[in-house]
């Protein structure tokens, strides 16, 4: 019972953190603002998440859980669901900004989110290879295998997010992603 | 004469900053360490670069100048020179880390490097389209034009850097980049 309530409170905090981040961006989001929204003192919040980084990693893990439940069906991920995920991301710059800013920080030495991202990308590349194999089989254009195309698919998604966040009017993120899928499909029609 | 000496000192500072960043990473690089290396007081350094961000943007601009002079010939950029640039980057994780961390920060609201990156990417996409047109003509696989493939080429370069920085043993950055060029070339041989 105590554990259930504690879990519930944790979820409330993550939801509040996501809202605050969406409104104010990653820099503007303070532990104080999150605590206030969820009706805790800052000290009370620190009991659940001891640092701002820990809270942000929590938000990212929660985001991955949501996206995973929304973006896959019983047979796992599919390429068209990935396409929908990119369209969905184009409607929520706040969380994409948070993710991209944290990814950028995470490559610096000793950053608290580094391990999260390193493990996440290893898993993402495996998932992407599965998706590509299911859609295109063993041989992709250019003689690529699903495993060799997987880091490219991942890189395109991340790289487009930066260009789009910097200048949304100059970059059509979902359109560019579909263009890349056309390259992988090996023809002009897909 | 005074201006020439001031320019020279500015170049010395940027070179020292690049060395310090390569050794300690972006977070570890302090204005004090850069000042010490170049034989200035921190106050003296602030005369040339008033903030750490300004110094880092200076380093990035200088990096673009070097890469531009090394990576293009009289006719401008070429795709094989871009391939060499990615290979070169794979040998200097320090500067790639600096670039990637700053790009990540720059997408947050009001960041001092935001304008630099927004303008840089607009220019990079134009350059990439020129390179693609020179190499492949007007029609790329998937019915893409050089202008539509340009943000993808840019995204792949950036996105691969993050994956490679997080786990160099898991991602062969130059190899993956060549794979992407194979996709753009429309066949297995290029």
C-alpha cells in the first residue's frame, strides 16, 4: 500500500516535470517549480529525485515507456508506427527539446545521463534493425544489412530533431524522415 | 599594428581553448585554464571573450574556418572531402564532443549559441545540396532532389556523432557515413 502510493506519487512528479519542461524548456524547469505543481516541498521532491538530472532521466525513461506502448503493437515496432512517432514529436517541441538538450550534455565526461543514453542507443539500434528486417528483409539498397542501416535510421531521427528545433520553418521533420524511408525502400513510391 | 597583435592574441586564445577542451572536455574547460595556458590573467581573457559561451562559439567558428579551408578545393566542397572530414573527426573526439554538447545546449530557449547554430545549419544545408548536385545531378534515389537530401546528409553526420561519442566501440562512424553515401549513390558500388 505504501509502495503503491509512493509509485503513484512518482508518476505524478514525472507528469508535472514533463508539463513544466514543455512550458519553460529544459533550462527554465526548476525542481522548485515541479515541486509546487505537484504540491510538495522541494525537500519532499528530493526524496523521490535527488537531483534535477535524476528527475530528467526519469522523464526520459517515462517518455520511452509511453512511446513504446503507443508505438508498437503486439508484434513489436513497425516502420509506419515509427513514422507516426516522428509526426507526433513534431507536435511536442518541449519534450523533443528536453531530449535533445540532455543527449547533447550526456556526451560530456561523467554526465549523469551518459549511461542512460549509451544503453538506450544500444537497445534502439537493435529495435531499428528488427523493424528494418521486418519491412525490407535482409538486403537493403547499397548492399546494406538491417544492422548496418540501423545506426543511420537512428541518426536521421536525432539529427533532424536538432535542425527542426533550431528552425522549424526551414525543416519539415516528418517529410524529411519519410524521404529517408524512401531511400531505404529503394524506390520512389515506397 | 595594435589590431594585428590583438588578432594574433585572439587566435592564440582560440588555439589554447581548443587544446584545453580536447584534454578536459567541454565541462572541464574553464576560462581560468585557458587564460593560464595563453599567459593571460582571467581578467585579460575576458577582454577578448566576455563569457565561456562566447569563447566556445569562437572555437566553433574557428573550427568551421579550418574545416572549410582543408575540406574544399577551388571548386568548393566535394563528397569525398566530406568523407575525409568524417574520418578526421573520428580522430578528434574532444572537438566533436564540444560541438555536440554545444549543439545540444543551443536548442534550449535563449542560449547564446542558438543564433550561431541556426545560421550555420541554413548555410550547411545549402552547401550539402551543392555537393550532392555536383556528385549525383538533379535526381537522387527515392525521387529526392539535392535540396531534399541535404537535411538528411546533415542529420546523419550529427546523429552518428552522438552515437559514436557515447559508445565508440559500438559505432564505426566513418563506415556508417560511407554506408549512407552508398544509399544516396543508388547502388552497392558507388
